[in-house]
């Protein structure tokens, strides 16, 4: 009887070790980068986002409103009023832009909100045909 119990435990331990050795240990193919947003300029076609690079230079990018519409969209808007707002998280999958989440301050009088961008031919163009984000960190 003792041998059967020892054999049972041996088989159980070997089974657990075998399963753990062959478990999926691949690295994730998803990469996320979060950026503090300095200023948000709303426009009828989207948002101009101003952020600070690691060397303290300011850069900007444009996010069209279309990215926030429908299932499987390229963007999410999250409104809040905490000290961490505003910021954004950008997701890449297999090295390609996948998705952006904008965490914006819900109070439009907050210092992070800039004036409304004037709608003219030049500013309207900045929101057209945007398929990806190419950011400089």
C-alpha cells in the first residue's frame, strides 16, 4: 500500500513538472507607452495633443474623432479629474500601432485644455488620412 501511495505522488509530481516545463513562456507581442499630456486642443475633427519628450522638448500629434467611433476603433476617451489627468497610453502590437487611450480632464476649464483650434484648410488637413501614430520620444 505504501508503494502505491509513493508511486501516486511521484507520478503527480512528474506530471506537474512536465506541464510547467511545456507551459507557454513566449513574450507578449503588445507594447504600451504612457505619456503625460501638456495641452489638448480640441478641433471639430479631433484633438491636437501636445506632449513632452524625454529631453523636455514639446511635440504634437493629431488624433481624429473617427478613431473613437464604433467597435474595434483605434481609440478610447476616458474622462476624469484626478491629478494624473491628462495622459495617454499608446499600444503597439507586433511593432505596429494598435490603439490609443486618451485620459483627459473632464473640466474643460482645466489648465490642460487649450483654446479650440480654428477650422481652416490647414488645420483640417492635419486630421485627414491619419492611419497610425509616429511619435518621437
